[in-house]
C-alpha cells in the first residue's frame, strides 16, 4: 500500500517535521509506503488531473490547503481527512455553525461579514454581545492556530480595540467559560474511537495551549466527555481529530475547538500513546473494507 503525506509547502520547522516523521515511521512499521509531498510540489494544471504522477492509494492531508485536497479528491484519490472536513475545522465560524444543535458549545455570536477596505465601521453587534454574553468575552478570528488569534476582552473598550485591530478579518464572539479558565482537555480521536486524552492548564493565561506556555498531564475522560468528543467528530465528518473540551458549570463538557490535523506530539510526550499508529491502522482498514 502506497500513500502520500501532503504537507504545507512553507512550514518546515522542527515542530512540524517531527509530526511528519512520526507518521512516516508508523507507516513503515505497518508495511505502508508513505512519501512526503508538499502542496507546492504537486501543483499542476487542473486539466491534467495529476497525470505526471504515479498516483498513490491514499493521501494523508496534513495541511489546510483545501484547494489542493479537493483536486486530489477529484483525481479519485481517497484523502484523509476530506477537504470538506478540513474546511469546516479550519474556519472557526463554520465549525460553530456545523456543531450548532449537535453538541454543547459556548454561546456564540458571529460578526456580520465585512470586506477589505471597509473593515467594521458599525459595532452595534458588540452591544448585543455585551447584553447576551456579558464581559469578559472571547473574540476568535475565523482562522488561526495554537491560540494565537484568540483574544480576551474584559470590557467594551478592549472589545472595540480588538475588533478594530482585525480590520476586515472574519471573527466570532463567545462567552467566556470562567469555570474553565486556563484549562481544557485535548481528546485525540481516530475513526470514532478515543485514542488518548490530556489535561492542558496554564495559570498565567486564559488559553491553555502548550505553545503559549501551558502544561499538560494525562487525563481520564468521563462518559460525557467521550460522547461529546465523538459526536463533534461525527458532525464534522472527520477521520481523525484533536477535540478541545472546556469545563462548564458542574464540569459539563463544552466543545471549544476541533482540529483536523492536531499537533499530537505533545499528547505522545504526555501519555506515551502514538496517535500516528492509530491513523495508519485506520487508513489500512478503511481501504481494505
């Protein structure tokens, strides 16, 4: 069995190369040939349908360039995760919309869309956010990773400053879950099965991301947390994912975010469980079956 691991053409830091190496090593252990290809390396004319390549049996798409993923699918290649699932996870607004009425999430308001050069000259929706969600508020850009595009507004002045700094970027506003300040649970899921979980916590930041200075330790999920993580993945059509859960009132789990290509090296360090092995095993079973 032969596959491609498609990765971003520009991200070549150790943080990412370690993940790619883990996936390739797991593939080798399971007698699968996995070749790394960057999105830039497989650029070709739409009409050629990748004719210059000997096409693989499958693709693990470890990037967010859905245009490349869609063209691979159009060429008849099975792509994990699908371009649609990646699109829904990459855009936090689409994530919120597609999880609505399916799983419990923080209360969310989506900012009305604007355009480059217009920005947000009217901020009346912030008044609605204040009345319905109350301060502090969490403001999230539609696109972002590692918590870098997530902001906390403690009052209206801060909210206005944050929105103005975004210019024309799309964003959403969520209620701040005070019972989960600086902590969440990362749940790694493969093929609708829980693979591993860890608690992330940061006493110095409202975000728990490891890249922002957060710490981690193994965590035993309860049945509520297991069920909501699996339902979130099902709602978004994911083959594998990292689901971030918050602690609501009385520790009721809330889905914060869902990652279609999670950075599972931290989970491996924390739990000793290698998610990449489960991903390769899952793909083998799906292609056999």
